[in-house]
């Protein structure tokens, strides 16, 4: 389970069964809208109190979840670095995403891109012991 938390006021914006980080800048919500990662934190949690509106003191997090939160900025930076090793030009990356979104990805570029990004995420987690 994931929560999307506003960086500005720590309000829990949404609770998700799974978080889909579209790329290094965007997270997709349950309603398929996109939110910039610059404005929110995406936090993996085991549970959230039904009446929890704010993420003030992190009191509902386990120690492991708190450690994951602390490592999140390093994780995101490392994933970006690994993705840029293969997709150094952000315009190329965006073109792949636009083609997929428009349904014109005839060469399977998105699948290859997505598999690579997932492998980068796995590598970053392994490196940071997340």
C-alpha cells in the first residue's frame, strides 16, 4: 500500500494499492491523473488509519518503512542516474511515453523502456538496501 503525501502541508492526498511512478517526474493516481513528484512524496506503508488525514509524525510507520522514507531521495536520484545511462536524452524518453500513450508504439519501445526502468529501480533498491 502507498500513500501520496503533499510536501507542502504533509496532507495525505491519496491511498493507493500500488504506486505507478511513470518516470522520474510523475506518479499516476488511481484516477489516472498525474502528479509531479516534486510536489509529493510517495510512501510505501503497511497500513494507514482510516481517519488519517495528515502525515505529521510518521507514528503509523514501522521502523523499516521509516528507513525506506529516509532513503527515498537517494533512491530516486539513483534511479534517474541509471535511466540516464541508457536514455540520456529526456526528449527520446518522452517520445517513447507519448507513443505508448497514443497507442502507436508499434516497435515495442515502451515495453523495453519499462523493463529497463524496472531493472534500474531494482538495482537502486539493492544498492541502497531498501
